[in-house]
C-alpha cells in the first residue's frame, strides 16, 4: 500500500509516474530532463532533476490528495549514475534507488546487460505485466 514514484530518464524525454497497488495513477513529463541534458549539465543535473521531481510530486499530491511518495525508482538510459539516488534522496527526502527489475530472478548472470545495466529494462518489465 505504498506510493511508488518512477522516473524514466530517456535519451531525449523523461517522465514521472506514480503507482499504488499495481495501478498507474499519474504520468507527467519532466521538462528539460533527459540523458542528453545530464551529459551537458553533469554536476548540476541532480539539482535540476530534483526541482522537476518536486514540481511533479506536488502536482500529483494536489491532484490525488496524497501526502507523500514512499519511494522513488530511477529507470531508463539516464539512470546509470550511481550517485543520483543518494542526491535525490537527500534533496527530496524520499528514499530513491535505481530500478533493477531482475532482482530475485535466477540465472540473470548469463545475460550481461541484465547485470551491467538493469535500469534499461523498466519498459520490458512493464510489458511483462500487461494482460492482453
């Protein structure tokens, strides 16, 4: 029964989503946030991302009357920076981690990308849960 925020940092676009009890409630694009922007801004990117996330979380909270997000996960190509979750946790006051959709799945080590870049497979995980 926790509110989960997911940040999908794509090459050119990024989105903030909220989920609760297996349901998607809210999607908002993050202005000026992308993997390309992270490469350009480097040290300033975590601060810019935190500001955009704060705006998105506020919009979600006002719309759904939810006081707080319990956890944030980072996914997509721009989620490769291992310092980013620490910075966001500190700036937002919300525990943040990089998504690893393979956690708990056996024999993952035979698939190199699943070990080195698990955050790239967030959309695949979402597709796996779709019921046609």
